[in-house]
């Protein structure tokens, strides 16, 4: 069965979530293109979620995103609809594509809708027991040639495959958020994986125009294998800083150092909030269980979750409060866990901490400015040379952070998680939008 045949009937589980909804847009677009070429064939994309109410919002999201896809593809669509004399204006062609895409959507809460699917994308909660339960039900429902692609970011694929008895029909296909925009897909192939499934996942990635980076089937894989430890390093530094600067002060310092001094798109605590403090805890728990590594734990994270400080995002994409409080997605306060309230980032408080951090080294350019700069590499090299020489608190913390980040990345290679240093760097630059990989010669 080839790729086109498998895309005749597809299901997305957890379709209304931030990952499932993006996957749904990508697959709907490809299926709609096939429908144009094969108008007599029946195509079905089953959008399955436990909450029927959120499916309405999902359809609105898909319509908006499919419209954007069509607007960027008018040349292709004009050719695809060449035999449609009724479609003259670009808007008519765009509307026709949106209509064709919507005609194949079947939203609902019934898992049984996936019965005839040849491909199932699983993007539900990162809980191995729930995933195993749902996949077991699907294994009993679907045919024995159905392929399963799980978006898990930490649970070993071979473990799930064996527990559910999928006989090699499960592969890790970890999209990065948001899937519609992010080019990276981390592909985790267990030793038991069906050869045809491996070929299918590769061909699908090319069809979706994604950058596929392989990771070995070790809990956390490359992305979270680095991110969890990177975050724990920052939390450890906060513990050292809090005696002199208070816990909120330490969080502010490390968030600023990890964003400005390391020239990253956001500070480490903003990133943890973006992912979700509770999700961060969940992934740590999964990795600790499967790796037997007791260092993958944070008392601060556990206390925040106990206090229901979760972070994460709302359906409209706005940021929920976590380590930091947000207004219009910008940090305006830092959580004080002892007081159970947020401390506003007022000018005097901020100026006092910034003076202790010290000035940014000469040659600094913000991440956004360097992102599209053709001389980015030279400017980064010059900046980090100056960072080496600086004697400020911020520079010292940044150098330590860079060294630890590099150490983590190299350990991912030496422990067999990543096949090469280039693969680690590819995940961090493509999936996390870093300007440079953690394995570098800057420090």
C-alpha cells in the first residue's frame, strides 16, 4: 500500500490539542490535493477528541490555516484546478480548495471512527498509561496493516509497541509546536519497526516538506533530552542565586541571561511556561522512570505544580501564567512561591537586578535581528569572543550555561540518543529556533 492509498482514510487523535490541530491541518492539505486529482475517490480525515465542545474551535482553526495554505499555493492550485472552468479568480480557487479540504473532515468523539483508517496520528496527553489504553483499543478496532505515528516527546516507542502488541506498526513522529510552521520532525524508530512503516514515514516527511532528524529510541530523545537538562541547569543556578537575590530575582536573572546573553528566542523560564510547567514535570517523570536517572527531578517544579501554577497556552495562543506572569504574551511579573503571588517587574526592581547582571558584551545583537542576518555567523563569533573576556555576573552565568549545554549535547551523542553532533544541533536550531547549535566552538 503506497502513501497516496494510505492517505485515503486517516485519523488524528487529540485533534483539538495544539499539536493534533496542527497535524490535522498538514494532513488535510495533502489529502485535499489528492482529492483534486482523484475526484471519484472517497477521502476521510477523522478528527477525534474527547471534548466535543473544542471540536468547533478546531474547525475554525483548520479553516483559517487551510485558507493560508491555499493563499500561498495559488499557482499550484490554478494548475490543479485547470479543468474547472468555473474557477477564474484566485479567491474562487482558494475557496474551492478550502471546500475540498472541509469535505473530507469528520470531527467527533467516537474512537470507532478510526476503524477504517490506514494511518493514525496519536497526539493525546503525554501519559504512557492513557496512550497504551487508547492504542490498545485502536489495535483491536483497526486492520492489522494500519500504521500508527505517535507524537510522544519522551515515551520510548519500543516500550509502547511491545505493551500494545502493535508488531512494529508504531513509530515516533514528533512534530514541533506549531506543526504548521515548524519544519522539524524528530523521527524515533524502534528496532522492531516495520520496514514499510519506516519508508512511509520518510516519504510522508518529504511530502509535508519537513526536516526529518533521526533519534534513537531512548526516553526524551534529542529535543527533550536536551531541554529537560537545560532547564534543570537553570533551576539549579536559581537555587544558588536566591540567597542573595531572592527566588524571583534568581528566576529573572537566569531568564534574562538565557535569552539575552545566550541570544536565544526566549528565556528558559519563558520556554518552560510555553511548554507548560506541568508538561515539563510530566516529561521529567517519564524520563526518570525509563532511564532510572534520579537527577531528572526538580523540587521547584513539583511545588509549582502542587500550587497549580501550570503555564501553557490558551486555545487562542495566548500565554498562561507560570514562572512568569504575562500581559499580551510579555513577562510582567515573577512568581514568588513562598508568598504564593507574583512580584511585578517594576523599573526599580529590574534596574537593581540588571546592574548586578552587568552590561551585555560588546557586539550583542538581539536574536530577532540576527535571525535573517547573512553575517550572523561572524557576528556571533565576535560577540562570544567578547563574552569570554567579560567579568560580569551575567557573562559568568552565560559561560557556565553554554558549557553545560554543550556537555548535555555531547552526552546525547555518547549515550546513543543521537546519531551525531550534527543531529543534536539540527534539533536545537530547527525545533527550538536557536541561532547556533549547543555543540560549538564559542566557549
